[in-house]
C-alpha cells in the first residue's frame, strides 16, 4: 500500500444515485445488502438493550431492580429480536447478499426484485414484532411453548408470532435466490469445486432456509389459531398435545442454529486462507461438511426434549444423531487449524476474529456434547449451562464470524479502510467480555440455576455478578465498531481495490464495485485460494 | 452474597454417576480445546508473516489426516453416547420397590402427595435410602421438576404422566426448582426436598391428623362418578373388569397390546375412545374437565390397588394378556 492518497473509483454502486428512491427501489444486491446491514444493526442494538436489562436484573438475587413481568418481557424480547431479526438474516442477508454474485462472477442475484421484496418483508415482519414488543410486550420466551403461549400468556403473542411468521418468508426468498444464483449464474470456469467455501456454506444454509422455514411458519400459524379461535392443536384441555408443538418448533429451530453458524463458518474459511496465504487444507472435506451439517441437522431436533417424557428409545436415536453432527463440525476446526501450518500468518483484525471464532466455537461445540449425552442432559437442560453453550455458538461463533467478515469486506463494501487499531481493541474487548459473561454461566448451570429466573437463590449471586461485569465489557466492545465503522464510511482512509491481497473474484473488481460488479465477465482458470502467486491487482476493472 | 459454589451438592444414588460422566466430558473438552488453541497459536506465531512477499508453498490436504481426525472423534463420541444412554436408562427406570409420590405442577406451586395420603405444597419429605418414584403431571402449562442435588429433572406435562425417580443418600434440605418457563412467577415456583433418616420420616408421617390415602379417596370417587356401574368386579358390566388390571398387558380392539400403567389409565379416563379394550364397545363418556388431576391420580391409585379376589383362579379380564409387555413397562411416560 503506497503512502499517496488514493481516490475512490469514478463510478461505483454507492455513487450510482443518491436519492431515497435510488436506495428504496434498488434491485442492486449490494445496495440491498447495505439496507440489510442498517436494519439488522438497529435490531441488534434493540436486542442488546434487552440483554442489558437481563444482566442488570440478575445483579441482585431478589429481583428488586425490575418486576417479573418486565424481566420476562426482556428475555423474550432479547431472544425474539436476536434470533429472528438479527442472527438468522445476519450473514446471509448482508455479506451473502453482497458477495455471492461477486464471488461467482455474476452481475447480480438471479432474482433482483425478489431480493428487494425479501428486505421489505423483513421490515414488515420487524414492524409487527416491534409493535408486539413495545406495545405491551411478549412474555412467552422466544420458544413460544404451548399451552403457555396459546392459553395462559397475557401478552402480545399473536402480533409477535405474526412478526416471526412474516420474517420467515424473507429468509425463504433469500435462500431461494441464492440456490438459483449458485446453480445458474456462475462465471465461465467457475466449477462447483472452484467455488469459495463461503458460497458452499451459503448453499447449505439456503437449503435449510427453504426446507425448514415453512415448518415454523405453519407452527406459528397453529399457535395463533389456537390462541384466537381456540382450536385444540396443542392445548390438552381441548384434546391437543403440547409436545407436538415442541416437535414442530424444534424441527425448524434446531436447523435454524445451522442457518446462523454455517455462513459464519464460510466466512472463517475465507479469512483463514487469506490471512495465512494458504489454500484451505482439505477443500472437499470442508465444503462437504457444510452439506453434511445441513442434512444431519434436520434429524436431531428432539434433543431439546429429552426430559419431556419421550420414550427412552427415541431419545437414544436423537442422541446418537446429535453426536454424528459433531463430526463434520470437528472436521472443519481441524482443517482450519491445519491451514495455518507453514502459512504466512498476518495478525489483522479479521484474522483475530477468525482465531477467536475457532477457539470459542470449539468450546461451544464440546459443551454441546454434554447436552447430547443423555445422562448429563437430564441435569443440565433448561439451566444456565444451556444458555452458556448456545451463546458460545451464537455469539462466540456466529457474531464473531459476522464481525470478522464485516471488517474483512468493509473496504469492499465502502471503499474505505476501518481504523486497524480500533478494530483490534474492540476485538480484544469482545473476546474478554464474552468469556467473562458466559463462562461463569456454565458453572451456574452445573450447580443448578434454571434458565429464565427473575429471582434466584443467593448462593448464585457471585457468578451472576461476574457475568454482568463481563456483559458490560462485551457491550462496550460491541458498541465500538458501530462508531468507528460508521466514522470510516465518511472519513476512513480510501482503500485499494484489494487491500488484503486476497484471491477471490470479489477482490478483482474495484472497491467499491461498479453497479454491475464487473466490466468484463471474469473467466476462472484456477482453483479457489491459489495463494502461491501474488494476486493481480483489480484485474477486471 | 453467599459463597461461590462450584459443585452442586451430591445427594442421590445417581448423582455420583452423572458427575463421573460430566467430568469425563470436561476432561475431553479441555484436552481438545487446549490442544487446538495451542496448535492455532503456535502456527500463528511460528508462521507469522515476515515479509509482504511471503508466498508459502501449497498443501492440498491429506486423506489420511482427514480420516484420522474423523475416526478418532467418532470413536470417542460412540463411547460417550453409550455411557450416556446407559445412565439415561438407569435414570428412567424406577426400581420395583419404589414408593410412589404424585406430583402436580400448578402455576406457581408444586403439589405433592405421599402414598399414605399426606399432602404437601412446595416441600417434599422423603426417607434417605428408599427409592422414590414420582408420577408427575400439570394442571396448566408445562413445568419441570428439577432437584439439582439429585441430578434429576422431568417435565410436568398437562394431559399426561411422566415418571422420574431418585434414591436420596444424604439427609439434608435441597432445592426443588421449576425448570420450564411457566409465566410470571416461574422463578418462585420453587421449594425444598427434605431428606430424613427413615425413623424420622416415620415420625414425620405419624404427625398430624391421619390423612385419607389416595386409594380410599379414589374408591369414594369411583362410586361418586358412577364408574362402578359399568366396571364391575364380576365381569357382567359394560366395561372391562379392573381387578388385577394394573401392570398387565391389555389387548385393544385394534389388535395391539398396551401395558396398563398410570398413563394408560389416565388416558382411558379422559379420552376413553383412544384405546378401547378388545371385545368392548366405545360407550364410555369422557371425564375430561370433570375430574381434577389430583382426583385422576386418586382413581389411578385405587385401580392400582384392586387385586384379584383370592380364591378365584386367573379371571383375566377379557382382552388382557397375562404376559408382560417388556418394552411397555420401560416406557417413561
């Protein structure tokens, strides 16, 4: 990188129109990705405020800081907002939307207008949910368990459920768009096994989005019907079966975990290769493990229900399948680690996030084994052990991947560099704060503190205070990027087209890219991650 | 603030077994996490970029390595799976000599009843050393009966029975929690399990007025609700004979056989048409909504107590099979 001041390219997607119509009626996948980044960031802040309320309440054991009603609404709001409106769309709708056409050498997604529609559906779903949360609130937990949600809850269940129902369609449409795009729009020479692993991961994710989301949509609708019209689907007093709801709910909501983590794994494969200048170790295994996770992930849902009274034999089957899904995940971790071997490793912010991801995801994955193991799950399920476990996957995994990816492709999206030192500082704060928040929760769960407790026995207070202290550091660390990334959009140093020397097609066009991505259609002649040669600087400009 | 507990109390016969498996998993987790962290950091430092022109050579991968790091974890999880499944079977199979305590969850309290009739709320007194079998249900939403010191947890599901058991080993007072979110006061649906020496328990039982046993209460209901009109002891009624029914296999109109356990009898009371005994007409009306969960439990206890009158030889009620359905008795519901 030379010292002289660079200028942004003369024409790029960001200066292709400035009016509100040029944004709200855009069909450019890159602009839609930016719309999504703004919307999910707003939802992330809201979900974070709910998290702060939860941690504040748990500072004291007697619940004197807020009422039980407020606390129950806070953890429900936190779950609903973070899962349906942040984590599920996070990487696919932002980085996936922006990068998949660029990575496979296409001008846009296969259905640009459907892509815009998916954003509008997201916004409408979010408005319903916001109405439910802010006008009275929702107190069912994000899991909507029946018959509590359909008969007993005195809150905005129907509006909240409709929000989740509507936003599901945006997820389905994004998945559909990706699958068609990946099948039909690859540039000449971009064979399946030359695709970046980020694209493979999104392909697997899209399959889950398309097959799983309709099930949750139907389930949510049944909840609304039972609540409003008193059908007897789930309420045993009307002949329904409350356990049926759990089967239907987890049939989607467990694979949904993979909707959140697979794209993040795709990001990590890109970061690890670029910042160690190495081809990924075992490309085929890493690519296929994504598909294996998506496939087996559909067969493990009832591991959330081992203490619900299911037959011990079904429990055994679901336990065994859950262990099976651990193998492809472990495979990825080993291959990423092996990729660093004899590489040329540079410690920049995105790489720090990638290394944090691998460490935290490993702990999250292994603690998942405690819950897949039938004999230990009985004690640990529905305690803080579970809360800690899935936050290691969702925050330590999914959000670390998202932030790492956001920093990595920030110059591609905005044409400007983020301030490297601020990136590293926030990365360290997030890592330290995260572990201090959630590690004590493993112990809390093991010693027996149940989830969703507004008040708790005094002996759990020390661990809860530690967790809240960690959460303040974590919250501060997560706020920093909001400011320095926002600042860099206007004031950041202008980036070269390929500041990291990365090999992917997305780096061979200008940063930011032109509206139609490439001036000449790229022709691919090499495998992914061919780092033995220096990259051609913006060859396709 | 009160101390920093790192280990839950260990007060049941299975607690030690659960902990052994738990700490084995902790050891495996530490081994792999630390190993991976060391490898990552070592590679990231040892192979740090020394010059912008570094171009490391290409390594494609290694089939042998992929197999090694798939097969070794697979072998480990197979062992853990088998160990966990075996323990789970143990946790879910109450011993035959267990005393049965009925548990009804209701927002936001636990209602418990001893086999001798004593009722308690949010507090359960049990003798040490004796297996206690819990038959659990709920009157409203789903709850979950959780005693961390015993390492047991089982959902209380409205409309069905779930079963758990424990054998307390150490006298003391232990937390009882509701572990399934059930609304506003969920975190106050808590109580204590008081484990007593058997002699003390006997004294405790003897204190207070002599309660009505569940069987007696059930017998009264059996008459009041007119069950007795059809379920006669002499096989002349419109319904099956109930004497000696409990625990046996029952052949249904559809040809299959089910075991007459608590869940089956409960279902036959609230949805009689679901499993009709072979040779009978589905004429019984539903009692759904007319009897409370506690009344149903009393009826079940009464039917369980009905023995075949002595002197008669194997009057096996129509449609029943004497052989036990092994799989059925192991059912946890």
